[in-house]
């Protein structure tokens, strides 16, 4: 509604008949307030009723002790691919990750007496080493001997003979399987010829041919080529063609004759197998003569006898030989259907025998040719394989000899490990890509690798809404590698300060030492504490990074003590905090069926969590004992862990987001991953809420309905936002009634600072209603607002025109329209909508991109220079206004500052006519920006989050205050009554923190005017407030 009243000069309110009947009129016809029973009608009593509300305390939550299990996150634990460790004769070798050596030459390699070859160093790499002169004399002689390898040596010839003998014995089986494949293809094309009789059902292509084709790629190429060829659809047999022609001729005569008797037809059909009427297939020596004799003596005689001369040409057009198929595959399929007639059986049988005889011969030819080709290809591949095996064997012997020649010393202090050596064939000059590592032998050490897992902010927020949410845990950071001498025993290790610092507690023969080192250091540097070792090893350690405390619990003569230390100066200094305190044990006994493998307190201290084997010894279970009732339930609460925990070896307790969101984390060696389950541990507690006590309804409640808000919303806008601001903004030109947008090249300097009076038209759809009273209702609402509000209103409210029209009237929605430059109007829209520009989170000031908080954008800003950060930050729709549209106007920055819920947004809105959200509760988070263009300058309004809230730390408050004071020309500091201790301390810290911005080199910073605004001060207290 705020935007509507600022952007439109003519508002149409459409009221349905149902809504119109639900209106409640607060005023009578004469303008006086209506009485409500016994209640007073005075404004003072009405105001008192509105502000007096009774509440009662009710119990909202009554929770019992319990444990709920939810699915947890998973994450791989395999080391990153770049890290490689080496062990030679139980000695740990360590160096930086392998690197590409630039400018590496053969002479440099001779500086190392020992060179170890990696697995990727093959024949080509050794040949390059030979050409570069990297091989010593003994190794070069070994390689020269390998180059003289004789591939016609007796041993390889003997192996080839054995291979050929084995292949020759398999030729028969190969032919059988090839014939099987060929015959199956012909059976698929000619299913009616009975070719299945020659098919061996015991043969399988997958069991015999597939392995051969897999070992010989060239043989597979031959085989695939045959499979792509089609089966011949034409049978090139003279016997078959003769009997086929006779069949077709007879079919043509029978279809053309209309007067032939059945006996004559039967005689013709029986003559198809042979011209003389026998059922034998005619001789292949004179097929054409047999057909000619048959046609001339029988066919032509019958045609001349049966058919009249005038009808022969017409009948020839009725029968087509192609009707029996375009090829022999289709012909044989059609002919087979004639076998159902007894007169055709001899003819069909003769055709099929002739076709099958030719196909069987063709199958034999293809089988012989394909089997011979496959055999030769397999034979060549086998001989090539023998040559390769022989060459590989000789190269392995050569490489072994070269490796021995390159290892001159048994235990060198320094040597070169060569991983790859590849020649750049594209380069004109001789160039090689070398990947190697210089290794130095040191004392044996134990390696610890720590990969810090990160939780995304959206997952933490989702856990607040849904405890069963399954977070994703990315591990993008490189692991922290720590190498510890073998004579040291690691008691405790912990990453601090987001992985920048490392706390290590070690035990050696000289005692127990505590180190606080940089996580990137490879040696122990920052020793903080040293004390004697304990024979019973009864030491327990815990770190709370939020409070910067390290706690050590130990047992001495049966008594338990706790000693705490403070981690100071960004976790670089360890300071003892007082003397040890004795831990007193309260009464309590628990029953454990077995010794637990893990026993830790939950992060929030609400329970003790144990992990032990279940009774069947096949799975794991967690046993939870609540701290408040420890000992009352000796068995605790048992939670069965999921089946994928069956081989878990290491367990620990952690939390995500809040400390009450407990996760039991384990390592699974088989899955090579981290497993977890979420444990929601509930305690015995009760929560109480304040609920409004049901009683008599107040005056204001009794006269309001939901439909009154259609008109009352104007009064709410006047209450929350200015009617006439202290600094009015420019508005678009040529306003009159309803806005019409056109394209215009106008610029911001052509804005005006006034608009025509607003007009409100109420359109009623009911035939009879009381909406005609709306203008009087609206004017009375304006009168009440002016009476109770000290805001300046001038004549802006009284000039509002209110009219009521019926929807049945013609042209009720029509009115004169004046145009307005579209660009100016859109700029006004944009300047009214605030944009979020920054937040304070995690003790950091986080600039936003286009009003959105994105983790990838926040991470990308880390480590950037100031110009790069400026280029990365954008303000959404304000970019065009600040960058081009009003870029020539001078800028003034006005901001608000103060504690939470003191009216900072309210003050800014009424000063520069902005639209920041505000209420009695906390509404602003971070920093919001809005614009107020005026005739002479562009005012940038910054609305800041209130300080000293529960959601922000002292450092986050200080970051917001510093940013505010550094860039603002006017800072409105609002406060309740007077400056309290917290505000005074904040100003003291602020003065010390301004040095971080180096004001001497940045003279434009911290040049604003601080206006301190004290709320609710009566005249009698003004002097005391000023003095304070």
C-alpha cells in the first residue's frame, strides 16, 4: 500500500456486494463516535482499551528424556590424489608434492647418485634418458644390448611353433562354429527349407568365438564385416530356376483360363516337376530345351484351345510373375503355402529341394572362406602376441638392470625419483616434459592427515527448521599434513581458527608437550607447556573454541582434577587459568554389559554417550545417559546404529549448527567413508508461553472487520510512513489522475517535487449499500489521524478526493489520462524499494551481491584487493541509477544507528521519504540501502541493524558501526532516555577500531555529523539529558 500511494494518483477500490455488507461504520451519520454498550465513547478511553491487554501463563512444552535417531551425513575419507607418501626400508621419506621440473637437463640428473624410476617410466622414457645422457655407462650398455634384440632367436621360434600347433588343432572346431553362425543366418532368411537339420545345438558363439575375437581385434573386424553383409536373396541354380519357371507358367495359364475343366488343370499341375509328367526334377543339362518343349507342346496348345484369340492379350494383363515375390526369399515363402493342396505337393517339394541343394553348397563355401580368413587373422595375432611377450620380457630384464645401475648407494641421503619423461612431439626443438621429485632421507615419522569438513550456512538454517534435515558436508579444503617422529606419542590434536592453527599434545621421553603451531608448519615451533608424563596415562583433553579454553582432566591418587588454559592472541599463546579444581563425583551407578569403545559427553553437556557392541556382536549400539538423571536409569537409553556401521572402527561425537544437534560420527574402512547418525537428545524440561486472556473485547476490536482494512489501510500507511517528509523526493512530471507510461529520453534532472492530489474512487457492485457513507468515513479517519499524530501533514490529506460510483454506471472506470515519462516513473519505483547490501555473520562483515547472500560469492571475496572487491559487489537495480542515470549528482549518505527497536528505520523514513520496514520488534538485519533523489543531490539512506542484540557478537556490532561511521555524512543515533554502559563501551571500542581504516591516509572517512536522538524526553528532563 505504501508503494501504491506513492506511485499512483488515481486509485480504484472495487468492493463486492458481500464486502460492502460487512463494513462496520465507526461513526454515526452526524460524525460522532458510536457507543458500544457500557463502554465509554471517548477517545481517551478507547486509546486506553487498545493498550491494556491481559495475558495468562500456559505450559506449551512438557518434554521427557529420550533419544531420537535421524540419518546423518556421509563423506569420503580417501586422501587427495596429489599427495603421495613413500616408505623405503621402514624409513619415511617426505617432501613437497611432486612437481614439473623446468629446465631439467641430463647433467643435472648426474648430480644424484641414485635415481629411482617410477611405474610410468617405459621404453620410450628410457630411450629419451639414453638420448639425454641421463644414464650412466653401465646402464647405457644394458640398454644398447636391449636394442640389439634378435626377434628370430631360437627360443622365440620354438614358442611360435608351439603356438601354431595349438591353433591348427583348433581349426576343426573353428569351422564348426563358423558354419553354425552362417547356417543360423540362412535359417532366418529361408525358414521353410528345413535347414535346421544341419544345426548343432551344443555349439555356442559366446563360449567359443567371443574369447577368440576378443583376443584378436583384426579377426573381430573380419567377423563383423561378414555380419554386416546380407544373406543372398537370389538362388543361382539352373535346376531351381527351371522348376520355378514351370510353376509360374502353369499359374499364369490357370489364372488366364476361364473354361478349363478340373482334370486338365490337375494334369498341368502334375507336369510342373518335369515336362514328361514325372515327379523327378528335370535334368540340368538342357533346362531351356525342356522348358521350350513343355511350353510349345502343352502350354501353347492349351492356350489356343482354351482361350479365344481375341482375349489372349487381355488375359496376359491379369497375371504378374512378381505377385509371388520380388526375390526368391519371398517366392519360397509364398510357394510354401501351396503345400496345403494335394495336387501341388510334388511341385512345392521339387522347388524346395532344388533351393535347399544350392543353399547347402553356398553355406559350405562361405564357411570354408570365412573360417580360413579368421584362422589366418588369429594366427597373425597370436604370433604378434608372442613377439610382444618376448620383447616385454626382455625389456623388463633391461629395466631391472638399469634400475640397479642407477642405484649406486644402498641408502643415499638424497636421491631423485623420476615419475615421467615425455617428449613433446609438437615442438620444433627437442623438448621433454619431466615430472620428478627430489627426496631427502630423514628420520622415521608418523604421518597424520586432517581434512577439515565444512557445513554450509543453508544447511544450518535448514536444521533449525527441520531437525531431520540431511546436510551435505563438502570437503574442498586441502588436508593438513603433520609428520611426527616415531618416538613421540600423539595424545591430542585439534584444528583451530578455521584450520589456520593446530593444537598438538605429544608425549615423549622428556614429558608431555603442548604446541600451538601454524597449520602450514612442518616442524614443531611454538612450544607452550611442558610437564611430566603420567604412568597411568589418565589424561583427558577438551577444547572449546568459542570460549578459547583448553581443559585437561587427570587423576591423582584416586582424585580427579581439571586444569583450564586460555588460548590467547588468536590461538598463539596458552595461559594457565588459576589452580586445578577438584572434580567431585555425585552418587550414581550405571550398568555396562561390555567395555565401550567410545565414551564422550554430548557437545551441549546434556548426556553421556557410549558406543558398544550389541548382544549378537554383529552390530553397534549407542547407550545414552542423561546428565540430569545420571544414575537413576542404570541401563540408559539404547539406540541401535544402522547396519552400515557394522565394520566401523573409530567413533566420535560432534555437532552442527547448534550444540544440541548432536552427531555420532564413525569411520568405515570397507566403504572408505565417514558415516554419521543424528541424535536428538531431549531433556526433562517445560516451556511456558504468554497467551492473551479471553475477556471483553475492546472498543477498537468491536468496530473492525477484515473488510474495513480496504479503507483503514490508508491510515496504517500514514502511521508508519511520512505524510510530508522532511526532505521530499522528486517525482515524475505531468502527473494527472491515472499513470500512463510512454517511452521518453528524459533525465533525472527533469523531475518535479510535487504531484497532483490523490483521488480515491470506490466502485460498488451492490444495488443497495451504505458505501455512500465512505467519503464521510474517510474524512473522519483523516481528522482522527491529524488529532492524534504530531506528524506534519499540511493539506495533503485533506486534498484527497473520495468518490463512490456504481459499477453499473457507464464509463465508471474511465477518466482523463495524462502521460508520464516511463524512465522517470521506473526510477521512482526503484528508489522506493530498499536493497540488502551487507550482513555481519561469523565475526565478519559480508558484502552481498545484488541483495542476496551467496556462499560462493562470499568465499570468492576472501583475499581480494580493494579494487577487486569493488568490482565484485553490485547493487542490483540501483547500478543503473548510480552508474549512469544520476551519476553526475553529488551524493550525501544518511544512516541510522542505535540499539535494537528504538525506531531507526522510522526516523529514516520520515527524514528522506524511504520505505524501510520497521516495527516494535527486530526487523532489520545487516545493512539496507535506499535512494532519495532531490533537486540538487542524491541522498543515499542506509538502515543499519540494531546493536547489542542477542543474535550479534560484540565484534559484529563493531564492524557494522565502523562501516556506518566511515562512509556517512549524517548519522542519526537513536537511543532510549540516555546513554547506557553498553553504548558507552561501544563508543570507546569504536574509537580504538578506527585505526584499522588508517584515517590519515583516508581523509574522506569518518567526516560525518553524529546526531544523537533521545526518545521520550519530557521538558523537565531536557537539561539533565544534555548534561549526561
